[in-house]
C-alpha cells in the first residue's frame, strides 16, 4: 500500500499483475497492468510510481502521466525463491530502501539506479520504513522479527514476538504498525 494524492491509496494486485488506486469515494481503478508479481509501491512527489516486481526482482519507475515504464534496476536473486517484496522511500535524499529478501540484505537504490548495501545478516527482509532520523525499521519474515538499522548499518532487534511479519508502516508520529501473514 502507498498513499497517493488527495487521500487515494495505491495497492498491488499480485494475482492480476496490476497496480490499482482506491479513491476516497470508494472508486477502484487499475492504473498499470502487465507487471510480473507487483509488491512494494512508492509514490514519488511528481505522482509517478516506483514498483517492486517480485517475480523478476526488478524495481520499475512508472510515469502515469507519460504512460511509460522503465527498469530502474534489476537486483540479482541468488536463489530461486521469491524476490523483493516491500520498498520504502527515504524523504531525506529521495532514494529507495529495498529489503532484498533473497539475499538477506537491505539496499539503498538511488533514482539513478546506483545500489549500495545498508545492512546484511537478515533472513528474509520484506518490509521497510524510513524514520524521521533516516534510520530504518525492517521486518524479517524468516526470523519473525523487526529490526532497527542505525546509520552504521548495525541491526538492533525490536521487542515483541511477530508471526511472519510482512509490512511495516509509520503511524504519522514516532510509532509504526507491522502486518503479519
């Protein structure tokens, strides 16, 4: 899920290989088709979308205004399991925070496509949230846990027992919510 302008919500439909938009009046519209396992969505300030394709392990930039899709980056998938799931936008520099589930790492992807590693040593990280101080909360569905990643890339377990956490979202303040499969 991702908030759009004027209270709309964008959501991926993995089964239909599409991204949809739910408007405040309850109207649902397909905004982009032909994706291969869409998962994470980020709405850019200009209204374009960044979408993670789980099947191909690609990050796509989609301009709805120009009706154009381009591959921002393809991230190697060392195994044959499911690929990238959730993604987040870092408002500090506009980069993407990508929990790379297949490799147990968390990556930073610039809009130029440049990739750097933020953290390693996770099981299957699937969701991320960038906090106000630009540190990161990531959920790991293999380790049934949430972790705080500080500026050095160190992992700090967050309390509580989770059962297959899938997504994390901020509460608008200093807290967050985690969904579970």
